[in-house]
């Protein structure tokens, strides 16, 4: 690092955990200051709160024990802050946990670098899988009951866990896209396909969040994250000298990938193609932001298209 301001100007804070940590501390420090002096400053809300916590709590219904959440422009602040958080986590875990371990088991050069990348992927996707399964288990779509994507639409009264999970995933993918577009890391051989994948993923996440399709989005997240976890673990083992274990892990990965990335995703595609017309409520088949419904006729293909593009990419990587 060449200093805080240099890292800030050049986006090198994404590679230097010390700088990103200081950025996080600035936000947390300001939040504490505003909390302490909020009453004397005569401000109704802490202006730093939207960066750190989810916004837009909705009024309680008689059947609800806690607030559900809506969406709005303040969510952009949350995304921005957690891009910084994910940059800090990534560099800290890779530099101070995975890299020392890779050196300890004797990996050097390109193998070490790839092991570090896949080690972090296993760490993130594994964590995301656990959280995603917990979130999905509380939804009527568990386990891939695809008709529920549409029956109870619109899903605009989000549980706090759903909104937090969705925005954290959005932040992660934005951070990954920044890493790619700024060429902060050494490009992979499938760089073009990876950029397309990230773009399509952000397209899906953004549109599904805005149009209240978080249930189908969560189902896709889970199907992708589980298979990515096994892929990363299999690659990590492959970079070591345990040949038999590597073959076994690859076989397990192949089964998991086929089931989630192809079978379940093809079921989701079928649901968009067929069940969309059957189960979307009539009152939701219009574009009406004030009613939180967006499922006009052409939206079917706006949903179908990017999921199909992901399926083509999955087949390319198969």
C-alpha cells in the first residue's frame, strides 16, 4: 500500500485489507458519533444507518411478530458499504489464513495462487450456502416447489433475513465484478465467459430484487452456491498431492453440479416458461410499481432469458 488516499483514489483498497479496514472503521465511528449526539443534533435518524443496516421497515400487520422490509434507494448505500466489507474479508482470509496454509503444504507459484483463489471461493460459497438454505427453508418454495414462485406474488414484504441475504449477495457480486473489470487480479483463461456470467448474475439479482421475485432468486442462489462450494473444494484438493481423494471429490462434485446447476435450473426454466402463465395472479399481470406488481407478458422472457444464458454457461463449464 502507498497510503490511504492513494489506495482510495486508485481502488487499491480492494487489495489492501488495512485500507479497507480503516474505511469500515470510519463508517462505524461515524455511526457511533451520530448515535451518541443524535438528540443534540436534532436529527430523527442516524444518517450512517442505511450503510450498515437494512432500511425501509414496513408497518406491522396483525399477524406479524416483527417488521418486514420494503426496498428503496437507501439500499444502494448498504450495497456500497458491504462491497468494502467483502473486500476486507476476502483479502484478510486469503492473505492471513489460506496463503500461509498453502505455503505450509508446499504449494508454490501458479498452484499456490489458484489454491488461494479456490480456498476463498470454498469459504464464501460454503458460508453463503448455509445462509441460503436457512433462508429458503422458511419460504413456501422449499424444496424447489416452483409453483410457489408465482402463487403468492408479489413478495414485497421481505423478512429481514431475506432482505439482508439478498443485498449481501448483491454486494458480493458487485465486488467480484469490480475485481474483474478493474483487472485487479490476474485474468483467468475463461475471462470473457466469467465477465458474461457476472453480468448476467447482476442482471438477474437486480431485476428480481426490484420486481419482487426474491423467492425465485433465492432458489437460484442456492443452486449455484452449493455447486460452487463443491467445485472449489474439488479444485483445492486437486492442487494437493492426494490423488485418490481428488478423484472421489471430483465424482461428488460432478453429481452435485449436475443436480443443482442443470436439473434444478432446468426445472426453474420450465416453471418460468409454463407455470408463470398458470399461477401468476391476474392482479399481478400488469406493470404497476405503486401496487408492487410487475409481471406483464414480456417479463416472462426477461426472467427466462438470463436464466437460460446461465444454463448455457453452465453447459460450457460442464
